[in-house]
C-alpha cells in the first residue's frame, strides 16, 4: 500500500485511523523530535553525585519562573501528552521503552528517533553547578535507558548552556560516542544565542561535526514577548516560533556562521512557516544597515540557506495546502526534517501531517533523507 | 510632481513628525511642568527606538544640514504633497512618551505632544491628520487624554508602541479600547518599545538592526493577545492598524495561531472563530516596510492573507524605507494601488471624511 493510498483511507474514515496506522507502511521516517522522560525523578539518582541528588530532592528544579513544580502556563492536557501515551503499567508518556516500541517506533515505521529530553534536565536552572551536574546525568541516563537498548534511538547531548565552557566540556566528553546525534539547547536562552558567551559551544560542536539543535521552550527569565508576559498558554505556545525567530536573527547578525563555517543548526518544534519572512526581513534591513554588524558579511539569507535545518512539527495548516508547499519551496527541500513530537498532544502523524500533493521525491527528503545526511545515519 | 503612480486622494497612513527637542514642547506644558523642565534640567524623551542619526531614522536626502528630519511642516509638505501628490497623511509622532516612568509627567508630555501636533502641524496644513499619543503607562490617564482630544476630528486614531507595559489584550487596557471605539478611533500599534524589558524572549540583542528585525515578534504577540483576550467580542467596532510592522510574517503566524486555537480553544472559549478570520475583520497593516523580496512574492503573501482590505498605503516618511522618487512600488497593479491608497484608508478611518483631495493648495 502506498503512502498516498494510506492517506486516502485515513481521510475517508477517520474513525478507523488507529487501525490503519498499525498496517505496514512503505517508507520509514527519521523522527527528529522524540521526548523521553524519567518514570520518576529517582531514575536519575544513579547518575548524580550525592550532593546534587540531595539538592534536587531538597530544592527541586529552579528554572526562572515562579511555580515550584508546575509550568507557569498550565497545559491543555495532562503532561501535554497524547491521552494514549501512558504505558499499561501507568508509566508516564515517553518513559517506558517497551511501550514506546509498541506504540510508536514500530507502527510509525521509525528507523531513527532523535531524543530531545526536556524535563527534567536542569537546562536553564538558576544554579549553574546543578545545571552542569544534571545535564551530565541526563546524558548518561539516555545511554543506559534508551540508546544502548534500542538502536533506533539516538541521544542529544544535553548541555548546561548558560555556561559556555562547561557545555563545551560536556560536548568534548560525548561527541565521540555514536549514540549522540546532536547538541541540544532550549531556544529561550538568557541572552540572545548568538552572543559570545555561547561561542565555546558552537566551537566544540563545529569541531566535532555535531549539529546544534534549538528546541522551543526554556525559561530565560524574559517574557516570551518583548511587551510582557501573556495571559494564556495559547499565547505562550504560539510565541515559541517568535523565540525561534529571535534565535536565528541573533546567530546570523552576530556573525556566528562566519566565525564557525562548519556549524549546522536545527530548529525544533517551532514550525517553519516563519522562516521565509524572517529571512526576507533580515535581508532587506541588512542591505541598508549591515555596516553595524561587521560579523555578518553576506546577505543573511545565504547563512540561513547554508546553516539552518528546520523540523516540520507542529506543521502549519494554512487554509490552502498549496501555501504550505510554497513555503517549503522557499525554505529549500533539503533543509526540512520530519518530526512527530511523540508523545506530546500536538504529535504529527507521519502518514497524515505532510501536505497532499507533495512531490514524492521531496516527501522522501523530508521524511528521512535530509536527516540521514545531516546526522550521518546508517 | 512625479508621474502619477499614486491615485488621486491617496492617504499616507504612517508619517513621522519629529519633535525638535523638549524646548518645542515647553509652551504646551502647564506652569508646574514648565518649571520642572527648567529646574530639574530635564533633557527630553527622544526614543532609543529611532536614534535621530541612525540610518533608518531618516533618508539621507530628507535630512537637514544638522542631520535631522521632519521637524517642521514645510519639508514634509513639500515631499508628501508637492512631490508625491498625496491627498492626505496621518502623523504618528514617536516621541518617547511611553518610556517615561513618572505617570504624571507622561500624561503632561502626551498632552504637550498632542497640542503641539494640533497647533504646529494640523493647524498649518489641512491635509494632515494625526494620531493621539497616549500615556499608556496608565490606562486611566490614557482615557483622559482621548476624551480631552477626541472632539478634534483631525485626530483620527490613537497610537501605542508595540512594546509597552503589558500585552495590549489585557483587561487593564479595556477602558482605553472602549474610548477609542466610542469615538471611532482605530488603534495604531507602531514599531517601537518602551524598553521596559528585553525585546526578545532571549534577552537584549546587540545591534539596532537586530532590534528592528525582532520587532515583528512583538507584533505577533500583540495580535495573539488582542484576539486571545476576546477584545473584539467586547469592542466589535474596534480596528487595529499595525504600523511599520512589516507584512510577510502575518500569514504564517495566523496559520500557527489558528491551528493552536483548534487545539487549545478550551482555554479561551469566548474566541469562537478561527483567529485568522478575526484578524481579517479587525486588523490592518501599513505598507512600509515592504519586507518581501519582490513583487511576485509580495502578491503571493497578500493572496495568503485572503483579503484585499487589509493593507493601507504608507511611506513611513522620513524613515528610510523607500529609495528613488516613487512613493509606492510600480509593480503593484493599478487596482491594488487605488484600493490600498484610497479605499482601504477611508474604510478604516471613519474620521477621514473631510480630508481635502490632493492639489487643493
């Protein structure tokens, strides 16, 4: 059965979509955004020094916001997860490898899933020493619990990104291990990500040929908008792509790609529709005002085209599908990477998310070929 | 006048008169504040958003010998009406009222700017209209200022920076939007910040260029805020004009926002239509800066917006957006030019009814 046929069946009988999904599919995908987590925080105890385990259990995580345990913007469903993503034994979504195989890896034809641990990781914690210890622990944990047991999973090098030197050391330690596919930031760093304090990270990543991924979220201490804290989760959620825009503008205009020509950057979970407009805007104003930013020597569009990859989820849904295909064309067919965001609620189904009418060769690039080339898979 | 690329009666919806310095405003302050300006040596509130000597702040050939531009009627009138043949222009004064922390001082300075506009611009050139500058730090004082100036029909909208104290959908601002709606005044949200906080979710950028590019993110947040809070349920007559915002970011933002609305509308159940439909009905955008790389892309973006009612002609004078002699790109079809230069502004601004047509003088 071809993918297009599967699409037709799904569209015609949504009620049977689940059954259809379990059928073998023609093609496999590389999923550039899968979220593993712990069953309970105790899963990390073996990887933390006593001092830091005690700190964790005493004070907890301390990102730059006011809620001790919950997110400041309550989600619209428990743990922002698909309702069917809890394991039969009650293990929370993304924490039970056996169930993830059965529920996700096998039915969706995932040849490789790149893990993006989000919580708990200690990234962006107010206590930088705790952040260093936690991120190191999370990297060990990913190996033991996921990648060494399941070759379809690749890990991310989670770094304490507010300390550039400590992050570079973590990259040095991990980059030689084939289980790690990329370095992982959350998008909302405490200063724009192109600033010099983060350059040791880019230097280490470029040196080792490991892409740097920026995943949305993180609490920088700054509101998601320059006009202040929004009221609603939908505003915060929609605002993530604005944070991605700020990150790309900073990387380009600070001259990061000029300084580190081998650097490759992956933007995750901000969608991609915003990227052409940002590129045009950067080009237009750089043409007039470029003298202010000597580190950015070429039109911004050139750096973006050469250095930025971007994942598809949560995919834009314009009223006219042709607009989506046009947007992909503007970005470049070799720069889009498929992602599901499993097990989260806004999961993109590999069989349904990409627009109908996509050229099959371009579809294959997005589903797997671009990621295989970027991450040097198989 | 150059070859008529502009249709007759074109309304330029974003023009910036520049306050020459605090001395120009002193005559419009009351005795107490006049004394304070003197005694305290208050140097003024020119905004960091547009440093006068920065390249974007004024096109080189529109600057005077001292480098400054648009400080009085004459050069503006010459360029807009004599040179380009515009029929009218809306003055958006970007003096840094919203940066002021002392609420009383902010209100006094807002009154001074508005009275300066009335006396030294609107009274001298009848083709000018203006936006009421607001001390939006205090919604209460902003309402007072609207009520004070609203009887003067030459003021056709109210003006807010895209980055002020809080997102503009929040309830604290509703009395301001109520006053604006009551008087038939659209709300212009203009590029610029009170710099109460970093302008991005990642903190303060290094360059002015990056700051300017990043402004589009705040516009996205304001559209999100106004729609999410249900402002248009409460004020169905309110129109919002995104000014100097750029345009190309809007369709993709609306795809994302509308998709999120489908998934998350339980959180804002009063928003009963997809955001993209609400935005088509209530939001307008000024033309400059045109941030599409060419005419074909621009037209594609306008198609994506799905409405030809949304764009309003602007030059952003004296900001350096345009090069050459034409106020509007010649690749825009004549019908589109007429629509955005005349029909859309007239539909957006009910108070424009009495603007004399071009060439009256």
